[in-house]
């Protein structure tokens, strides 16, 4: 007696769910790398 809501969905649904998560992770990673590079450049100045 498993309702249709809990039936396994197609792989396309999972790809559509993961794309924004991966995109957000890439944006956050790029932001942290940019901040790290900026801090590194400030330390090199006399």
C-alpha cells in the first residue's frame, strides 16, 4: 500500500534537483576562493 507519491521518480527529476545545488556550491566555492586571493594580495603589499 505505497502511495504514488513515494514511487521512484525518473532520473531526469533527480538531475533537475541536483543542478541548482551544484550551481550554488560552485558559486560559494568561487566566492571563498576570490576572498582568499584578495586577502593574499593584501598581505603582499608593504
